[in-house]
């Protein structure tokens, strides 16, 4: 008898790079994680499949969604061939204002440290404001190659990656800037790919009622956070999709986390305790 998923873990990655540091996993450890998924029969969902799951559609018992934030070049150099090797797929949330035209790049199998595919997260975030986003971010030609290979699909991480709640002093200005930002990202993605994305990931994971209202008005239906205090189950709020952050460890770590997440009844109890610890009794009122 075929069994179906009661919950779907969503994993959040940023960098796949030999350079150690925050928000980064080495290619070896990423390969170990993907190897574990493939060996154990896991199905990596598309964004559309995940959306249908939230609305009650049946998905395979061993389902998982892999997401990558910001569109770093190392995702193309290291994550893309690994996903292709194991027949898996993922979502990349692009900051459209950082993505340039130009030919697809290629690197040796072990690029020297300091190339765009090897820079640390702080280095990338230092270079981007200085006009060097193309050195550390994927290009549209690389997006096309990954789409054709079926390793990645692409959705919005806004156009500017700005926190408008911090940049604006009044509510009206804040709402206007959020709206302009996300509408521009959606327009560019539609022009480049011919498909209007309804999935949006918030910069730094921050959102409030104004952000959600602006996203709804722009036609976004699925909003991704950096929170990890609830499991994604049928009927979960699509405007608050929770994700577990990869911490750079190997397949054994992912196996433990995924099995803990999907285990019944312990998975539910674990996340109940996480919410209680973070929010107290207000989380259940």
C-alpha cells in the first residue's frame, strides 16, 4: 500500500563552497546530503508540487523541498552538477537586481580560492554593493542552462534584497517600496523565463503584515521565511512557509533532521516544543 507525506521539510541553503564560514556547506558535504536523499528514495518536489501539497494533494511519503537563497555563483558551479548527478532538483530564489547578462562561465573541477565560486558569504556581501554582483551571482545564461537541465527552477527573492521596514520612516512609503521591489522582480522573471512566479522568499527572512499585503497584491501566493518552528503540512499557511537551515554538515545530519521532522508522533512533539520555547504560551493562543 502506497503511503503519502504527512509533512514536507523545506531545507534552506545559501552557499555550496569549499570556503568555510557562515551560510556555507562544502561540496563534499552537499554531495553527502544529496547522496543520502537519492539512496533512500527521497523525491525533491518542485514549487508547484509543494504548493499542491499544502492544499491537500497527495505527495510521496519521502518528499522534500530544497531551496537556495540569493542566487550565488557557487550554486551553479557546485550545487547544479551535484543535483544533476543524483537526478534531484531545487528552487533558487533570485535577487533579480543582481543578475546580469553574459556567457555562462566554466571553472576547473577545483577552482582556486578567490574566484566568484569560492568567496565567503561576507566577501560576497561586501562586493555586491560595490557593483561587483556579477562576480559572485549567477547570470541569466546560467539560469537558462540550469532550467534546461532540470536541476533548478527560479523564483523571487525581491529585486533589491532591501529591508524596507528599516529604510522607510512611514508606513505608506514602506508599503510603496515593498510593492515596487517585488513587482519589479516578478516582471523581470516573467520577461526572462516566460512564467510568472507566485513564490517569494523574504530578504533576511523578515516580514510583517505590510510585507504580506504587498505580496498578495502583487500576485504572490507562497511566501518563504527563515523560521523553523512549524512543520509544513496540508493546510499550513502558504504565507508563512517554514524552512530548516542547513548548517554545513553531511548526510548523517540531514538524515537525522529529516527523519525527526517527518517522524510521527515525535516530529510533531519536537516542533510543538520549539514553538513553546521560542514564543511561550502565546504561540498556542
